[in-house]
C-alpha cells in the first residue's frame, strides 16, 4: 500500500537532493563529507533544512535532570549529544545536520550537476555468476541442511497440541514431519567487472595538501564508477623511483623522499593488467596523479612507450591528474599532451587546488568512457 | 485511514476489562476507538502528530524518516498514541505483547480522562480530525491553483513563526466596553464643574484644566498606537494586518489553528503523562496483570520511567509527584500547620489519617497545568528525595554539567523551562514603526538570549509575510540589540532596551 507519508517523505528527500546539489562544489572541494562513510551510504553535513524559530540559545538555557552526581560532574553526552559543537552566530543560517544519502543517490546528483554521460561498458555480455543463497525453510531436504532449532520447535508445537508434552519430563522427539531444512535460491550475481587502478607519486614534492586533493578526487571517481558498474575493484599503486602496490590506507599516508620514476608505476600497472585483468572481461580505469615532475626525459619516453603498447590498448580510459605543487615543474602533462593529443583514451587534467577538483572530475568522467 | 478496522476480539475483551477497572477507580473518559497498526503506519501517523489526515508538507516526511530510523536501529519504539477527540482514537502497535497492550490501554484510559476533565483542554476542538482533513483539502486546493512550491514555501514561512501565539488567549474573554469607546468624539473640552463665573477660576483652576487636557491628548496619542497594547498573538496580528493574498491568509490561519490545538498538550505534558503512568501502574499492579505477566510489565514500566543524565523524564516526574501528593493528602501533610512546622522529625512522621489523597488527585488533574503543578507541589522534600539537579553548559570545561542541587535553583530552572512552553515571549509592539509601516517586535528578555542565527532566519521569514522591514528588539549578552531585516539585508545594531 502506498502511503500518504511516502509523498511527503519523497518531497523531503527531493529538498535534500536540491540542497546537496546546490552545495556540491563545496562538498567536493572540502571533502568534509567523506569523513563518515559506511558501506553504501555517506552522512553529509547539510545546512539544516529544519524550520527556524525564535527560540532560546542553547548554552544559556540548561535544564533539570534526575539522578546521582555532584555539582560540577559532566553529563557526558549532553542534551544534544554534541557538547561544544556549533559556535554561536558563526555563519548565520548554517545549522549543520547530518543527512544520510546512499552512494547511488549521490552519484545521480553528481551526474545531474556535472552533466556526466552514462558509461557504455566494454563488451556487450554482462558477466554474471550464479550464487546460492539460503533464503527460507522447507520441510524436505538433505539431512546436512536440517535446521535444528526449527525442527525441535515444530516437534514441541506438535507435542503440545497433541498433549503428549509433559512439562515435568520435557522430552521432545521429532518425527519425520517435524523436520525442517534450509532452502536456497540461486541468484544471479553480477561479478565485479571494472577495476580502478590508482597510481600516485609519493615523492617528496607531493605534500599533504596534494594528497588530500587526490583523496577527495578518488572518492568521487569511486562513487561515480561504482554507480555505473555492478561491482568494482580498486587497486592502489604508489611510486617514487620504485613502485609498489599498497592498500588504500597506506596509499594516502605514505610519504617518501626519493626521486620520481613514473615508468616504474606504469610498469607495475601494465603487469597487473596483464596478469589479473583480461581486457575482454574487465573495464579498466587507471588513474595517475602526480605533480608532473619526472626523473629524466628518458624515463618519460619509457612511459610513453609503455602507455602505447602495454596500457592503452586494454583500458577504457587512462586519466592523468596533475596536482599543482610548489616543487614540481609540471612538465609531464605537456609531454603526455604532445604524444597523445589525438588519443581519445587519454585524459589529462591540471588540478590547481581544491576548488578545481570538480572541474577535473568533469574532465575525467565527462567522456562517458 | 480507509475506514476503521475492527480490532480482534481478544483485544476488545481486554479493552472491556481494562475500562471496567478504570471506571471502578473513578476515571471518566470519552469512548475510545482502538486501531492496531504496523510500525510503518504507526510512524507515519506519529509523524503527522497523530492525525492521518493532515495537509501535505515535507517536514512530516522528515519527522517520519527520523522515527523510522530510530525504530529500525532499535533506539525507540512508539507503543501507543492517543488523539484528543470525541470519540478518542488510540493506536496500538501490532506485534506488541499482550501485557504491553494491556498497559497501553490502561494508559490510554487515563489520558482520555485527562483530556475530558483538565481545564486546559476545555476549549479544544474535539472534532479536530475533521478539521485537519478540511485544512488538508484547503491546502491541496491552494496547491492546485498556485503551485506546490509556492504554497509549500509559504507554509514553511508560517511554520517558522507558529510559536508566536498566546496560549492563554483562549481562556480570556475580551470584551470592549462599547460606551467607553471614543470619549474624544463626545465632547470638545475637558469636563468642568458648574460654577458662577467669578468663582470659576477657583473651582476649575486653569492649571488643573491644562493638566487634564494634556492627559487627554496623551491618551489620544496612545490610541493612535498600533497595536494599542503589545500583542502576543503575533500570528493573529499578521492575519489581520499583513498584506497577504487570500490563499496566504488562509494558510496562516490553518497553521495558527493547528498550533493552538497543540497548546494544551504542550502545557500539560508532565501532568498528562504522569497521570496516565500513575493509572496504568495502579490498574496493572492492583487489577489487570496476572502473576505470569507481572515481570514483563515491570520490565516495560522500568523502561518508561528510566532517567538519563541531562534529560527530564516527564513520565517519571509526573507520576512521582502525583504519588507524593496522594501520600501527603492521605496523611494530612498540608495546610497552615504543616507549612509552619519546622521540625524535620515531626514532619517525617506526620500522619493525620485524613485520607484525602484520591480526592486531591482528581482535583489536581482538573485544575492544574504543568507550571502550577510544579509551582505548588514540587517541594524541598520531593526535590531531595527524587535527586533532582539543575544542569547547564560550563564555558570553563566546555561540558554540560550538573550545576546545582539547591532546591530553589532547581525549581527555578524547572519552571523557567516550562514557562511559555519553554519559548521566548515575543510581542508585536508597533505595526507602524518609525511611521514607515515597519513591524517592530520585542522579546521580553528574562535572562536567556535568543538563538541568534535562528532569530535572523525567522526575521527573514517574517519579512516575507509583512513585506516591509521587520525588526526585533532583544538583549544579547546583556546589551540591547535591534535586529532588522529589510529584504536580503539583515542588520544588527545596539539599541536601548527599556525595562
């Protein structure tokens, strides 16, 4: 039954969406929303949509409670569970509350705001595997799947109803009809069919600010690609003069001081693709972030070569984001431009600062690949 | 709701049993219609404030989401809801245990008894379900004609000021003495005593006449003030005087009507819940609960009466206070002699066997509201026994902490939180401020500042209604402040705050 509240609830969600959209640039550039991220939901601090009233300020009002404790004892999680939050009159009209939004919804908002085209996956066949899932109970089945508790419950029920149950001697003997078994359904489960390979330069010239930009940008790329594919894998490669694969946490935290050989990362990336991601089954998205400094011209040549022969033929898109840093020369993006200007599969973007993240995302994902 | 579903027989039997017990105890209530709801519908109706027929608005959707979340996370569950109408509607949650349903029914009987007899409910509209449905139909019609966005936005604006009403106005009979109106039109000059001409100077001294004239002129000036007296029902003032479209005025009326409907509930929260808790406890423990049920009952009751730091549980405070009153009046602990006795020992063992407890309880539930209830019966002994404390925000530690256990401070704090339903007093003082038809409000500052950022937003909303600049005079951190909103422009300047 569709209920009246569904309309009002839908209306409320619509307002929320509008607000998020309106503030999307801010969210994207500040990255404050990534702080609380669940499995498929994010909590977004949103300027309150609640209705303002003339009311008393929080701090001065106080209240009355009941229980143990001496004057001066803190009350722990206070009245609103947020002691100390929200400075008075800081930004008029901005009362932040956390609103939960699913990543799917967020991706939709993002695509509306950034006008992102939907991605056409490579290959027409969907890769689907079958998976068994226990979904219910039935009265026939193999003994190995017998549901012990249900069986005994059934037996107890039968014995009570036939008055053969004696509370003083509570013996329960299941008979054949009492037996209950787990039953399953076979569900088609779409397989992970896209992989994002993040590569980042962690040499000395990439500072915290640069990494923060990469972190925010990767969140949004994840969100978008996740909404486009059934399943997605992410791999992380860091490099200075050497490249290695790391987990997500390490990826954003590592800081090395060595020089930079971009080719090392590309080599590893190419190897990864070759070993694990056959291109006819996978949509492959390498993203590389760096400040644009490479060790030598020779290495750049190697990079171009690697891209041409080992990477580009297999991927949907190769994205290179150059984060501006006070130390980097920013040469690499020009080199790429020189060699791949005509190539649709290569997208480059210069990210000047946090404010430019949104445009750079648009550069990367705007092609619908 | 599509028609009223019959409740199952076993619940109807239960209802009869419980109501018989309740009547035997002296409760007197309107007929009650129960309906069993699943949790989703329960949350839905709760989001609509108990009325399934309300006008469409997104904030109900917002409340619903919160309720649904906290139910799904197992943080809260609505056991029961009861609506003040005749007959009274009450909702039971599907899947609750029978003990819970029994408790809820006993609870509901007492609520309805309270609705029927408490003085502050005497003016409420007992056909509010129909009225709400009419409101909804009107709002829908406006939406069809003027667009959902326009109407919804305007309702947002109205809701922002819905608390600016005068809760007591329903009980004041305002009559204008028709004969007393317009004395200035009746005669030209101040009245004089008759006197012979040569005596006139002495019998009607010119200084006196001048003073009288001046007084009259002042009075006239006073008359020209608009409104004549500061008006607390800001919504009424806006409905009467703001330049609104017909549909806008209608929306504002609807919001005001509904706000007034909910006033008595807000004014008697502690008393009402206390009363219901008192009786469900009495009915269950003395009559209705079987020995097999008593543990489950006690478990639920403990949940209802639980207290948490920094939170006042109205059920707990209410029920304990009623019990305290019953005990005191049973033992004659009242009157002059009791009040003047200052021997703790004597007081502790005071028992005159007056046995007036029950009579007093019913009297209290008829005549009091939360403020008078607390003011009169929240005693030093009660405060200490129940371990009440006042708390506040400590700037020093950055924490909410216990401030005091001193009786006077606790009671003051408690009463302050209840005064005007915990809301600031705001009056319209001038509808023609600076002679530019601006609106001037005044916040009667009583020690606590307004929430500045919310006040500013509210002012913006008032501007949308009044369409001319709107100001509010208040005090912030001890200094007079005038906040003024003119279009997008919001200014804040120091000002004299008289009084």
